[in-house]
């Protein structure tokens, strides 16, 4: 066998090993994602009241993987946002300098449904960020203190909104703006069904 043929054979063997390793890692990743989903469900059910999760949910023996302790931010307050009829729209998890808005899973709020982008994103959240950006340029605010937000989506469905660097006044404005926006979106969703 020529030297080149031997090298090709070694590369093919190496390729097979890599493919097996990738397949194993993908399988492990899929498993870890399902465990993470279970942990997130438990956290939501517990209302993020504890900073740490003492016990992981019991899983079948073949899927148990050693997991590092999950450190969650401490939330000072949990504020439910509901319609006048008592329908849950979202929950606000308020931390020291972090706000997590978790939209009701059963509502499927679409990012394209007005007034989400036109009002909540452009007129409220983006304006707060822009104002802080100007203050930072003027030297009145440190760059790490600028208001920021992140919208977590599954396709076009909004699942969560994360907000950093806000004060009590902005929290009040965000809370009322999110509630008003979600109420309007929910009314449109109900009228279309």
C-alpha cells in the first residue's frame, strides 16, 4: 500500500472517530437541554423564591448526568400582570438590577401583533436605552449602567423580556407599558379567534 493510501486510510479512521464523537456530544446536548427544560419548569413552578436549587428533579437512571449547581439571580418581588377578567398575561420577576418578564405560555404573543414593536419596543424600551446612551456620551452615566433589554423569542412568539439597569420610576413605566401592550395584543388575539 502506498504512503498516500495509508494516509487516506488513517484520515478515514480519524473521520469516523470524529463523527462518533460528534454524534455522542449531540446526544448529550439534547439530553442536557431536556434536563435544563425540566429545571426551568421547576424554577417557574417555585416562583424563583430560592437562589439555588437544592435537588434536581429525579430522572431515569440512564439520563442522570452530574450537573453543576444552578445559581439563579435572587428576585425581590414577583408581580403578576392580569387582564381585568383575571387572565394572566405575564409575570415580572424583579431583581436588584435585573427584570425578567415571562409572558404567559398559553397566550402565544406574536412579535408582529401591534402595539408590541410600535409602542413597547420603539417608544418605551428603545427610548430608555437611547436616553441612557446620550447620558453616557455626556459622561453622566457609565457604559455598564446604560439601560438595556433583550427580547427572547421562539420564532415570532415572544417568551421573555430581560431588562437591566432600571430604577423604580422606570420599573413602574415598564410594568404599566407591558401590561397595556399585552392587554391590547390579547384583545386582538381573542377577536381573531
